[in-house]
């Protein structure tokens, strides 16, 4: 919200900020961060006036026809306020969103550590539609609306059911937002998707048993990777280079997806076996998640992962 009073000096540690906003009746305002909002007045035409209270030079405010579910999470010691579009309510009920969020947050907090952007006793998880995916700050995180569409939740590449795909998208709060990945090297299978897919597999294994996890994840990863190395354009990249740009881009993107999701997840599972099992890889991942990032290059790299495991890239070759 502008203008921002950059030329105002003030005494004390904080600059209080108060905003009253009148919105159509179905619309709910949500402050990004640790501020508060409350309903001040309901008008005869159905509109409502809300009061926002925060501190600092600016407010970040999201407004939508939101449904809010309050989800207590004992392992993290907080309540998650999950705001999602009313149009997605059938989907959220179908995947039992509140239970799934609690299970994922408890699992990832216990295995890898709490998110650095949690608030003191509450946390806003806000669905929105914007470019660049999600981002997080003190007391709040954004989740892209596209993650919760039927099309995405039925994506076979991310799991065997809409519920497991929902888990996958939530795990990105740890691998992707809680820890960032360098997006530059498109030739490498290393990305946030590999660790997110592997973690989703581990959560499904704990919740639904090893047989389901093996069938829906490991067997599917292996099938995808076998198909990748049999692919004509992988075996003959010179023909891919000869295609028109549109076709080349589509094929290359599909092949890259197999490497990011399936190949990398298999490599992490192989690393798990080589370092001594699930408890050992969990401790390694917890160390990587909780370590202080380099401010000059705040990304988790493949080499960081290999070094933490005491492995080389050749040892994780799938052959």
C-alpha cells in the first residue's frame, strides 16, 4: 500500500500502522506477516469495514473470497491459519487439507526442523495467484493457487493420488522456500523437486505403509527413469537440436521433469542406502536444512548434498 512514509523518523523500536478498509461482503482481508485484522462494521449493503494493525513502513494485504481453517500443530507449537479460495473448497475437502497440513508440518518439523518464518504462536498459509510461485516472511507464507487445482493434484509425476500431490506441494515449504535451490543449471537433475518428491515418499510410507509408497513412488520413479534412458532424443540429442524451437522446448521440458522428479529422488534414495538408512539421511538433511546459508550464495547445491553424505556424484549413478 502506498505512499510509504520513508521520510518519517520516529522514536522507539516500531512505527505503528493502522488501516481501515471497506470491502464487498464475501471478501476477507489477510495481512501477510504478524499483523492483525478484525471486523469493525457491517453495512446495510452487505459491505464490511475491517481494521488492519501492523508495524513498519508498509503493509502487504491480500483480499479474496477466502475460507479459513485453523489447524493446531503441536510439534511446531503453533496454529496454522490456512486461507484458500472458496472455489477450491470441494478440492480441499476431498484431500482432507487440514489433516494433511498438520501431518506434513509435524513430520517435516520433527525430521528437518521448524521453518524460520513461523510466527510466535500462529502462521498464515495463504493461497494466492501471482507470478514467481510462493514466497515467505515472518509469520506467513504464500502457496500458489495453481498448486491446488484438480489438474495439478492429479499429476502422476508428483504422487499416486490428489492427496499425495497435496503433500508434495506442502513439502515445498521446506525444500524450496525454507531452503532455496539455484535455478540456473538446467542440465543437472538437482532441484527442489527431488528432495520434495523423496520427502513426500517418506511421509506416504509413514502414513500409508511401505507397499503403497513403493508402488506409487519408487516403482514409478524407476519406470520414468528407464523410459528416459530409452528415449530416442536422449540417445540421439542431435535430432532434438534439429527440431523447431517450439517442439524442442516441449520435449526438453518433459525430459527435464523426469530428471528433477524421478531421477533425483532415486539418487537420494540410493544415498539413503549408502549412508546407513533413513535415520542417517534424515540427520544429514536436518543439518542441511538448519545450517546458516551463505548470504552471497544462499542456495543448497548438489555438491553441498554430496559433501554432507560423504559421497561422490559417480556413487549415485543409476546403473
